[in-house]
C-alpha cells in the first residue's frame, strides 16, 4: 500500500469516533488530557506518571466495557483475542505506571511511561479498533506505526508553541 493509503487509513482512525456522538465520549478525555499535558508540561515528575497511569486504566476499562458488549468471554479464544490482549496490556501498563509514580523509585522509567504524548497517541489511534468502530487490520496497525514519530513531533511542537503563546 502506498504512503497515501496509510495516510487515509490514519485520518480515518482519527475521524471515525467523531462521526457518532455516542462513541466520542470514550476518547474525548484522552484528547483533552494530551492537550493539557502539552500546554502545562514543563518537567516530568512522579505525579504525572500517576495521572498517565490512571488515564490508561480508565481507557482500558472503557475498552473492556466495549468488548464485553460484543458477547460472552468465549470471544477471548476466537477472533476477539487481539482486542482483549491490547486491553489487558493497556490496563497492565497503566497499573504499572501508577505504581511507579506512587512508589517514587525508578525516575527514568516513570518519566518514560509518564509522558502523555506517547501513551495518548496510542490510546487515541487504537480506540476505533478497540471500540469496534473499524475492524482490526494490518494496514491500520502499520498506519499507526508509520505516523507515530511525525505525530509525536507535531504534538510536541504544538505544545511548545502553545506554551510560548500563553506565557
């Protein structure tokens, strides 16, 4: 698939939750958290790791709720095992990040996992597939990975410009 095809797929992943008001409420808090984190982020600390972990836990719980509406847990062993695995990873990493922030032991790992820019990107882009708004496809996953670094840089630059304007 050419890069334009991945761009179309990526934009579709960002737009599809906003096409129905019922589905946007699961992802809107993550957008707000990413924006606020970029505007007010001056340095990483343990509190930000706790907040980011809590956001991942909440999103993981929302994904589990969406997946549980699909039917009983027998889906875990059929076509729904990848979404359940991603949900479990999101909840696990969220809990781990919160514990790191609360224990105040490993500052470098807490700083890495505490950046909302990185986790927020994946939470936002995986949401349409997790909420069953679009099917899980290899092209969607490749599009998410292809545009990860450019989006992280764009989010960082936008946050930097916003901080300059708000000073």
